[in-house]
C-alpha cells in the first residue's frame, strides 16, 4: 500500500507533537530538580544538587517519606492478601462469583474525592482520621481492584488439567497447592502487589482528607507545598517519586520477562 | 505450549480444588462493605441530615448550577480534545514497525508512572509567565507578552488533556489493532477512495474503542480534583474543588450532597452509555 | 526407571457395569472390560462416545454413578486419584510450565518420598530412555510438541506404574511424527511391561498399536477384540464402518444367511443367520472383491453387475467404485501387481466375492 506523502507527513508530525506533549511534563521535573535557578521552571545556567540536600535534610519530608512507606507497605500486604484469597475464591465460583468479582472493581470507578469525603465522615466517628491505620485501610480499598485483576488473570491462565496431572502423579491436594499452583500464581500475585504499592505511593486525593500534620504522606506534603509556594525542592521530590515508580515498573517487566523466557 | 481446554463442568468454577469459593471471597466482601460501601451510605445519610433542603439549595443555587455546568463542559472539552489528539496517535501506532510501536507505547505508558500530582505541578512550572511554554511562544515570535495560562480555562484543559490522553489512546489502539486489514483492502477493491474507506469502514470499526476511551476520559474528568485545583481558574471551579472546599469549611452535609450528585451523575453516564452500546451492538447485526 | 530396567508386572484392570451420567445424558453405559496384565488395549471410537470419560473414571478424575473399577484385585472405585498409582499421559501433555523437563519427570518420584537427588538421577535415566537427555533442563515452553510428548511419557513411566492411561496423546502431532511416536510408545510399553489403556479416534493408530481394541459408540462398547476380529468379523455395522474401508450393502434377509438387495443376492457363511424378513447388512472388505468384465448378464449369488463409476489410484492399490444396476455401490481394491487389466470409468463389470469373505449382520 503506497502511502501518500502528505497524509503521512501530517500524521507523523501530529504523532511527534503528541509524544512530546506526553513526555515533556513527565520528564521535565528531572532537569528542573538539578537546575540552580531558585524559581521553579526558569532555567539558568547553573546546576546543583542543593534541592536534593534540602529535601533530604528536611524533617518534614523525611517524616512524610516514612509515613508514605509505612502506609504503602501496610496497604500492599492487606490488599494482596484479601485480593489473592478472593481471586482464588472467584476462580472456583460460577456466574454469581463473576458478578461479585466485577463488583470488587468498583473502587476504581468511583471518583476518589467521593471516597475521600465518605471515609472522612466515617473515620470521624471511628476516630481514625489522622492515623496511619486509617490511611492503610483507605489505600487498601483503592488497591484491591488491581490485585483482583492481576491475580484473577493468573488464575484464568491456570489450566485445571495441572491439578489432575499432579494428582495422577501422586500429589495430595496440599502438595499440589504448594508445588504446582502457588508457583504458577506467584507472578500474578507479585504484579498485583506492585500495582498496589504504586497506587498507595502516589495516592493523594483520599489522603488529603484523612491525614493530619503528623501523618502526612509524601504526596500530601507535596500538595500542601504546591498550593503555598512552588520551589525546585518539589522538583527534586517529584524526581524521587518518579524514580520509585519507575523501579516498580521495571521490576514488573523483569518479572514478566523472566517468567516467559526461562 | 499448547494447553488444552479441559472439559470443566460449567456449573461450578474451574478449580474445584479445596473448599468452597465463598469462604475465600468473604473477607474481601466484608472489607469492601465496611470501608467502601458504608462510607458511601454514610455520605448519603449525611447529605440528608437536613432533609432534602441541602439538595434543594444546591439545585436551585446559581453558584452550584454554574459549577455543574463548568464540570460538564470542561470534562466534555477534555474528552473532545483528547479524542482529536489520540486518534492519529493510535492510528500511527498501528501502522509502524514493532520497534517504533514499542517506543510510542512507552511514551503513552510512562506518564502513568509519574504521579498525577508531579505532572500537574510540572505544568504549573511550564505554564507560568516565566515558564518554558511562554518562553517558547515568545521565542518563536508568536506573542510579545507572556500569555497568562495558569489559573485559566486553557491552562486546566492543557493539564487535564495531558493526564487523560493515555486513557484515550489505549482503548483506541486496541480497537484499531483489531481491525482486519483485509476489510480495508476489500473496500479499496470495491472502489472506495482512501477518504471514503476511512469514514465508511475504518472509523465505524473503531467505534467501540472510541466509545470506551471517551467514556473513560469523561467519567474520570467529572470527578477530577487535583489538576483543576492547581491549574484551573477560581471562577471556573469544578465539582471536585467545591466538594473539598466544603469539607474544609466543615460543611459536611453540603459536601456529601454534592458528592452524591457527582456519584449519581457518574453512574448515570456509565449506565446510559452501556445501554447505548448494547443498542448499537444489536442494531449492527 | 531402574537401570537394569526390570520388567514391571503389568496390573490387571477390571471394569464392571461402569456407568456415568451428566445430567440427563448417559456418557458411559454399563461398560465391562477385563484387561490382562501387560496388555495394550485401545479404546477407539468417535468423539463423545464415552472413551475419555471411561478413562477419567479409571484415573480417578471422575466418579462413576454405578459399577466398579478393580485394579489387581483391589477395588479403587472411590479411591482418590492421587492414591491410585496409575500413570496418565494427557492429550496436551499437561507438563508443569514452571518446572524444567527433568524436574517434571522427577515430580512423581518426589511425591512418593524419593529424595531430590535420587529422584533427579532416575528422572535423567527416564529422559535417556526417550532420548531427551540433552533437553533435561529446558522448560516445556522451549520444547517442540513431539519433545513435550516424550517428556510426558517419561514422567508417566518413571515411577513404574502397573497401569498406564493415555488420552489421545498423539492428536496434536503431524502424521510423520505421529507414526514415529506410535512405535516409540509401543517400544517403551513393551519394555516397561505396564498394562496400557490407550484412547484414540484414529483407527489406523489403534490397529497398529494394540493387542485388543474396544470400539465405543454412544457410551457402549460395541465390540472388543483383536484387530483381526474387528476387521474380519465385525459384530455390528458401526464397527464394520468404523474399522477399515468396507462396502456395506443393505437388503432383506431370506433367512438362511442369504440377503437379497437391488440387483444382487448375497449368501454369507451359514453361521450368520438373520431371521427372514428382517433388514440385514452385508459387509464386504474391498480387497475381497474381484472384478471381471461383464460379458454376459447371467446373475449369480455374491455378484453385482454394474458400471465402474470411479477409479482412485492409491499407490499400491487401485480402488474401483462400482455402481450396480440396482443402484447400490461396491468398493473394490485391487493390488497393482496383479495381472488384471485396468478398468476405466464406464466399463461394465461383474463384482464378485466369496461367501466366506462377507459378513451378514442384523441392521
């Protein structure tokens, strides 16, 4: 099929521009964080790591980072356990199970701000506002759909014939679980856990409602700073957050690659 | 490895292994009931704490009417712009070599992994008077004075389109990838010009993906908070911002009522589109 | 596999009255089978005829609704699958994707309490037997279909089961590979000495490999016998049709083993008596039909006069399809090496056969 040049020039230009539009804001934080100019977004000719120093030496940021980590780990564990068990259950159930499985994806459809308001009002009565536990519970709700989807996909790929094969080879049910089923599920579970971690790590809307001065997570701290005063320190933070997310993404790719080639 | 389809009994799930399925699902259901459904219920109750009066005042107040209107128009505009940008991008992604496709896909996926907050404030830095965008515009000689882009409607649109674009590209790409090239060849052999072929064959075939993408972008935009709060004009506040404001000012019942309105609106859009899609699916047979 | 590869005593398997229903449909109806130790039995039949369901009940994956399964004198009807010590080779191999070939083969040994090292040693031995030693550390996804098949075989053999079940193991392979693997399976089975129940819908495969064949049709075994039994003395028209190429003529029985049809009369061996007046079928194998130019139209028993309507060149044989004056068809296969002159389409011929070469069956 001969491609008329004009059409393709236009398409290519559009694509390139769109790609730049996508990439520029995502990546621009990196150079911004190293630039000497004290006005964010204005570049001068000096380069420095001073913003990182400020970041790392600030106790507010360190506390926020610690909080973020706690909450992310807690919600990851909780969401992964609940989601994996449920995905296993769903794989055994028929049509009704499928409907409920669809329902467990609901937290993704509901705008986070609504969940934020709802949980805020509920946590008021339960006195969970401004606690790490409250945050963990809230983030778990948000993370659960991802775990259910990832682990559910793993189960779907798990052919029932493996159970029969294992039984025919003499494996009692528990041995089949341990030696055949769990190893095959592991990639899905790990993927779900990584998704859960990143979801919690980046979560801001719900967290805004549920945190107080002591329990702020990194995104919340960032949010407060952005509204008051925009400094390159934020760019440094943004770069760090980008790094963490990227590491998680790379970890997932490595996982998928290793399970396929090996 | 070819794995056969085992004749699993359809009555039960495929893995009749170990105990019952509901026991395993129960913890999840209980958890979501307590920490997801109950807050929504509570929100509804809170909104009704003054009877219907809260809803009345919201619906009749011109201020809130404006907010609803803004939310709808900005969400709609975002969807439209995303569509215009995403369609060619997805189209090109389908036509290029696998290597280039991988790169294009990476560009689309990368933003997902940078938190939305980071990207939003990156836009603040870029769109401010002394930011890169204005520098570029002045450098190219398009304007003499910096354009005020932050805290304006164009500003918020730029930010939201940026965030939403991947959500539009992915469904479009998937739908386009499914289009059988032979159909296009057949159309050509029947005498269709490239334009005709595009409008009468290609476009309709990508409609499901288009619909999915628009739905996704629109519904997410309705409930958006962060980006409009950072980049939007105060006079053009969206529903999310207003809700947050109310919570800050301890107007919990108003905030709840607004939240219910938002939730209902979002669900309504989903239901309407779902029904519509079924209609189209049926009529095309 | 032990190094001195002692022959395992095959197990004796008996099925009595085994029945399985799925809802209203009866998949297996009152099946009786008795296998001698070391025997290679094939269950042959079309899809859905109940052969795989029977196999699954022997393996323990399904529970029969009625009947008993007895292995070496012990009733195993309700024993769970993992306690039956029966080797199974699945249709799509069912190799565990997360384990290498040798770990797959070692799996059943480890399940029986053999230590990791010893299990791997014996697994390597089993792989040598199927000539896949060099692929030992590869994952199933990296192996070809034929290689996966051989690993699946090794995995089923390695713990020396008395009974081996195979569910259409060669279905996914191409013809040449299938033929090679058929011989390989036979060789291995003979060497190990296990009793084998083999399921297939390919009659050539069944005829090649088995000691005895059970023909399944709609949940019932229509005939159980050697290849010769089935081919030369089919018990029903289904068996006659399913096994080998044959002409089946339909006519009216005259009572004494004779059947009259449109333009022909067939007289079978006296023992095949169908009551007079009933519809009967006459089965004639094509190699038993002789063709001669029809010079005169004298009618005779076991003869059909007609035109050659088709000639098919089969390499070592030529197949003629003769349409009789009455409309019925007779197939004849004539070896190329004989002196018979070739017939052309449209030639008028007499197709004849001997009385002892045809089988008269109740329709």
